[in-house]
């Protein structure tokens, strides 16, 4: 029975599992998105999110701690220079798992795991949704606005008449 076992061993020995998760975390940090199985994606999320949180504090100690997990200097520098400033104000939830279907061959459940703040398509969609008015009231106000402009159009010729009279007075 699997009572209160929080870690998924993924059918591997401890050393193999740690090496695989370290390599997947480096790939995720470097490429910002990778495709893998759902089980590995969930295990990777538990592995990489504390490292991203630790990268918010750019100190020698946190760099050495993260390097002990990742074991690739390029990935550590990418994490601290590019990823950390972009997620500085986010309180957690740095990754997103999107299920993509089943793999051809063994029908494994596949997913894409990505860093949330680096998906340009999703960021553009949220900006469009924020700009678009969704209430009916705003349309009514827009419909009333042209009716309100018609008296202003009548006032405009009246404003032109004194200007026309001024040169005649000279």
C-alpha cells in the first residue's frame, strides 16, 4: 500500500531518478518548455519549483544550493539572470502542465510542462481579455455618446459665427 508516500519513484533507483530530474530541470530552465509524460512532469514540478523560489534571492549561498541540484553552470546562470527577475513578484506556481494526449507506441499519457511567465501566446491572450469590455453597460454608454455629441455639433457653428463677425467688425 502507498499510504502517505509523497514522492513518485518513477520506477527508478534513487540515483537514476535524481539525475533524470536534474537533467529535465536544466532542460526546462534552458528551453522554458519540454514535453514528457504526466508522471514525470508532476515529479519535475515538485523538484524545480523550490529551486525557482530559491533563485529569487541572488546570493552565493542560494547559487551553490541550486547548483548542487542542477549540476549545470549554464542552467544556473540562466535561472538567476533570466528566469528569476521575471518571476520576482509571483508568489508560487511557476510551472504549468498541459496534457497533450497519448504517445504513439505505448499510449503513455503525455504533457507539456512550461514556465508560466515565458509563454508569449498565453500572455497575449490574457492581455486581450483584459482590454476587451465584457459588460453590456459599456455598450449602452457608447451608444449614448454619439447622441450626446449632436448638441456639440450644433454649438460648433455658433462658435464659428462670432469668429466670422470679428473680421467683419474690423
